[in-house]
C-alpha cells in the first residue's frame, strides 16, 4: 500500500506547486474563459489548468512507473491529446478539428497494443473481436474523452468525478492483479487531486480542454488496460458502470438533441449539472450530489466484480431503474419525460383511493 501512497502524495504536491504557475501563464497569454449565457461563471477565469495535471502526471510517470511496462504509446497519445487541449484553450479550435485530433491521439495507443480484445460471456467462453478491436477501442477512447469534456461545467465537477473514477478503476485493477493500471492511476489521481484544491468551488482556475480531454483520454486508457482484460463475466460493463455519470450525461445529450431535432454538436444548458442548478441546488450542492452519484456507481462496480451471474444481472436491472429515475427527476431528456415517476405516482394515487 505504501507503494501507492508515495506516488499519490508526491503528485499532489507537484500539482499544488504547478497550478499557481499555470494560472499566471494562462492570464499572461490570454488563455481565459469568457462568461456567456450558456456558462455558469460570471467573470473572466484563467483556464489551461489541465497543464498542471499533465506535467505532474509526466513527472510522476518518470519517478514511479517502471520502464518495462511499455507505456510509451500511452504517453505519446497523451501528449497529442494535451497539445490539442492547449491549442483549444489558447487559440480556440473547431469541434471538427478537435474530433479528428482525438481520433489520431486514440489511434496511437491502440496501434501500440492497448485494445479491447475480447468479451467474456456467461458460459465461460470468450468473444474475440479480432481486427474490429482497433475501431472499437478508438471509439471507446474518443467517447470517454468527450464525456469527461462535456461534464466539465461546474467548479471542481470534472476533476472530482474523474478522481472517483480513477480511484475505482485503480482499486479494481489492483484487486485483479493488473501491474500497469494501478500505478498509472495513482499518479494521475495525485495530479488531479492537487489541481482540485484550486478548482473546487469557488474555482481560482479552470482545467480547460487541456485538462478535460487529457483526463478523459487517460481514464479511457486505464479502463481498457485495467478492466477489459479480465476474464470476469461482463468485464466490459464494469468501466461503463464506473463512468455512468459522464456517459449518462453524454448519451442523453445526444438523445435530447435528436428528440428536439437540433444539431448533434449544438451546445445547450440541459446537462446534468445545469439541471441540478435548475432544481434549486446551489453550485456546491450540485457538485457534491454528482460526486455522490459517481460514488454510488463506483461502489456498484466493485460489487459487480464480486457478484455471481445472477447477482450481477439483478444489479444491472437495479442500476437501469436508478438511471431512469435520475433522467426523469433531473429532466435530462425533457421536464415532461416522466413515465416511471408518473407510473409510481399513479400507483400511489390508486392506493390512497382504496
């Protein structure tokens, strides 16, 4: 355990020292976030804070990750995704350019061997993806990268949700005997927690796309190397449960725009964090409640790894009902979309009439 505590504390300290310097740099070069009608903050804020996370992570890897673990494809892809984020934070990039850049960055570790190779089925057999593992894994990396990017809408939200996911993936990977994911995870965790000190409400600096894209990229990589290689039943579902909050927000943003016949890339103010504010929660309360949701899903993922086939199946049903309730209560699709709540309300009304 000491082997993991030292990297976490070291990277927290490095990130704590770097973040104020990055803040000064962001202000000096004009990498700032301007308030507008879609954003929650009301004053000009320095972004580019993810640069502190990125540099701290690189130093942590140099200090603590053994060279024989073949991390260079992962690091190289991380450098590319961080550069895309830096360019966007400083100059602003179009969504199409960022998307192409994400695919390129994802392809580097995938071609270097980081792939979702197989899927374990209940009878103990494996479904091997063969060449399809390449596009499947690239899709997974890009999807997770964008989901973390989309949830970065309140002070400390993306950093906190990412920290919970990183901790959970690292812990489960360690229990599964994986050598690489836990040490990369604790280095990333420490780097993120150090930054969170300056990013939690009221934030002194935003992580910007440099941070959200890099964190999304690394979390997706950790989930592939740490969780999908397991022969456990439904191993592919475990990272989906851990990352349920950002994935739900992203998936229902797509559904919402499809239902409302709006462009897929069109921004709106109906993401999970926006809706929490609309329900009357304060900025801090909204962030903490979303942390709590992330923690619930992470705990469910840990239980899932220990469950029998029937137990895992029952847990999936419970989680699907829970997700439906989250969607309806928060209005992720629409405030009028409430089939389950209306059904429960109808049942209660009938019961009282009797």
